[in-house]
C-alpha cells in the first residue's frame, strides 16, 4: 500500500489499543467522489479560458476593431492586468483553507462569469482594463488555485495518478474549448460568444460546484482518524517558504511558464527564423500537445514510484536540452523531435507542480501554499513574452533567449535532483 515515509508533517503512530471500533474509526466516502472532484476541477480549469492569454487572444482582433483601442495600449493593459491579477492568488488560498473548496469554487465561478459577460459589452479603455484585470484575477489566478486545491484535498495516496488524469482532462478540454469558442466567435461575433461563455460559468460551473463538490477536510476522499491527524500536522505557509523544496519546484515551474509563454506567443516567428513555414508551426503545436498529454499520464504514474524531485529533474534537463537544440534545427524531423521533447517536458513539469504541494507539505494550509506558488508562475508567464521580445529587439534574433535560459533550466534540474523531499511517496 502507498504510504508517506520520513515526512516531518506526518502524525505520531496510533496505538492499536487506542483505536476506535472499526465502524467508527474509519469514515470512508464513496471512492468515486475523488474522481468526481477531478472532473469538476478540470472543468473549472478549462473555465479559466477567458482569463488566459490564449483565451483573450481569440478576441483580440475583433475587440480592438470594435473599441478602436491601439494595439500597444492593449498590450499594456494585458501586462498590468496580468501582474495585478496575480496578486489574487494569495487571498484565494486563504479563502479555500478557511471556507472550503465548495463555497469558494462556486463563488469564484459566479464572479468570473459575471465579469466575462460584462466584458462582452465593453467600449472604453478604462472599463476594458478593469474587466481584463478581473478576468485575470478571478480566472487565471483564483479559479486556477481553487481547481488545483480541489484535487489536492481530495486525494492522498493516489495523488500522482489523479493529477495525471486531471492534467490530461485539462489538455483535452482546453483543445475542445478553443475550437468551440473560435467557431462561436466566427459564427456569432465575439461579444455574443464571450457572453455565452460567461453564462456557462454562471449557470453551469457554479451550481455544479455547489451541488457536487464535497468539502473533504483533511484532504482525502477516503480518510481515517490517522488521516485527520495528518491534516492537522501539515506545514504552514511560513514553514513551506523556508523549505528548499518549495523554491526548487516553484522556481522551476515559473521558469517553465516564462519559457512556455514566450515561445507560445512568438512560436511562428521563431520557426520562421529557422526557415520553416506556418504549416510547420501548426504541426508543431499538435505534436507538442499530444506529447504533453502522454507525459501527463506518464508523470502521474511515475509519481507513485519515483520521488517527485527526480521526476522534475529529468523534465528540466529535457527542457534545457530542447532550448539548446531549437536554434540549431535545420530539418523538419529535427523540429518534430524538438516538439516532442518540449511537450513532454512541459507535461511532466505540470504534473509535478500540481502534485508536490500536498505531497510535500500536507493539506492543512494547501490553499495558501498553492496560491503563493501559482502567483509566481502567473507573474513569470506575464514576463516571458517580454523577455523574448526584448531579445529580438536588441539582437535581431530569438536565439539569445534560448541560450540564456537553457543553463538556468539545467541548474534547476541539478537543484531538483539534489533537494531532499520532506514527504516521499513509495509503494510498499
């Protein structure tokens, strides 16, 4: 049976003589509840689409045409809205720990839905800034933290596989959501499409969260008195912040987010610089996405057998290698190899980021800890495109950014391999 070994936050052993009778000692919920939470959490993460760069990118051109706002002004709106919105990760974690995932998830879904509907009526600069900032705050920040925390609190022994399945569902869901939203924008216009997305959040995700989510205090869909004691002995946010594990995983995930956002925004131009066509760009997106989904499942399965720090180390090393390889690719198959490597690294880093906080620090303050880490990744993703844009502005090429970021990724791979995990899951 999986168990946590050498975890300083684990409770003391419970003597057999002190156990309650079997019928009273163990309160076992329906095991399907945990997987239901995974499905709802994935739906919640997909619901953050209007508050993400790729989601807002779907309506950028028609929005600018309607509002007559300058492109540079919109870029400034997006940058500052993202940075301000990142701050909301912090209170999201505290609210989740205090009031439970059910209430907070439902309220955030309602708030985001209302903001998205309001955005569909926007006309001026300052209303646009306010509403984009709120979509970032409620979507990319708060709803993301709530989604991750819901899965983290629902599983203990099978957290790795659960996060792998969750990551796969999110990847598939985002793919379908982008296609559906794109079709709706082309068919009905961006305002009607955005209003419809907001109504789905208000009338769909919010009531589903309220009706189907069960607050599992102690962080396990199947829990015992030992589990409840473990939850009470989880690390506080301050204890997590002085742990090397927190910084290794948070910084590694943030650097990946910086790289990923920068490449995502300029990927077509990056490949064109190497002499490849726009068709190659679209193929690379598909290959990278498929590789990432496969890596989600592989990473989740590996988390039950291998220490998370070693898994992250391998992923960051592959990421470092990918950054070195891309500026040197000349053949089409080289590009495809890069796409597989980058997608696989991203898929594994994602699962590690989703899994490590509950595994290493327990569940008592999971919302606060995940919220702090999520805030770092949001800020990094906002900075990423600026890093790549500045590089090409100064040097005329994206190559310098790749070569500068590769040793950073490699250093984090080494740090990940060497860091000691406070809680290590094994099968035994």
